[in-house]
């Protein structure tokens, strides 16, 4: 596979930061940057997926969610659909989605609404 080369200008301070991080991880500077870029693109991809999902879920929530599994929460968490806080130790619903391995945490009210 043909590889492309990306040139970019950075400040002295940023270069020093990158260089010391690369040394600490014992990778080359270009390796470090490649990993960082890959990570950050993946991350924003996930975030975009989620936004997309939320839009979709507002349009047809029930279509996006394949099914639920009831879980007992190990920490306080916010319902992914309505934003309501669900307390640690109480039950919440793990929503399995059709087109991604990502799961939504859904409160009982939202689950009822979607069923
Ligand atoms: Zn909710």
C-alpha cells in the first residue's frame, strides 16, 4: 500500500512536547503523531456516530435500539436519551443498537416510551 507523507509546521514548544512524549514512549516522533492522529480521528468518528445516533434516535428511537438488558449500575450515569441522572445501585437498561457495537444506557421512562 502506498503511504502518503504529511508535512506540518509546529511551534518550538509543541515540538519539544511531542519529542519528549515520543522519547518517554520509546517511539519515533512520526509514529507518535500518526498514532495521535489516528486516535483522534477515531474518537471524533465515534462522537459523530453518537450525534448521528441521537438524531436518529429522536426520529425513530425504537428502530435504532435492538433490545435491552437490565443492568445494576455501578456508578451514577446519565440517560443517553433524556439526560436524566440514574443513580448508582439502581437498575438501568442497556440498549443494544443495530448498526454499532456501542450501547446506550437508557432510563426506565425512555425504555417504556420506546417499547
Ligand atoms: Zn431517559
